[in-house]
């Protein structure tokens, strides 16, 4: 299971989420052969002074996603054997079809997709 956002996801999220919401960061390190390699570290750990890109663990992503939208759309999560589903139920009416309904294999990927979709709808 993927534990944190990949470099591409991190770059997208860094454009829309507050820096403080990230609990990790990507940082490149020069290897012995002179090649630069990206590695992900906890936010408070730094190998060198090169540029870093914020990254989010699953826990940090879940903290960013609103638990309720407009007081009557409640976040729901279902963890299956091979899928992770995340959506909003409208209290008293069931699934809200106007809000994202995401199902993916990786929980981190599903949360990133939910955040991006909520941003498109100005809900985050």
C-alpha cells in the first residue's frame, strides 16, 4: 500500500493546499554517481538545502478532506479488500451525486482525486 503522495501528485497538491497541511516532503539527493534522485522524508527531516516539494501521507490527506460539506453532506469511507471508496452522503437522502464519488485501489490516490475534485467544485 502506498504511504504518501508521489512526486506528480505532490506538485499538484502543493498548488492548492496550505504548506502546513503537508507532513512530508520530496527532496533530491545527489548520488555517488552524480545522478540526482528524489526521496520522500518526514517534513522535519532534511538531508540538504536543495529545493523541496511538499508531500502528504494518507493521514495528512484525510485531515485535509472536509468531514462535512454544508452541514448535511457527510464524508463516508469504505475500505474493501481491493478498493478504497470515498464519497459524501446527504443526510436523509443518500449519496449526493453532485459531489465526488471516488473508488480506487490505493487510498492515497483516492484521497488525492477527492481533493482535486472538491477543489474543482470550490468545496475546498
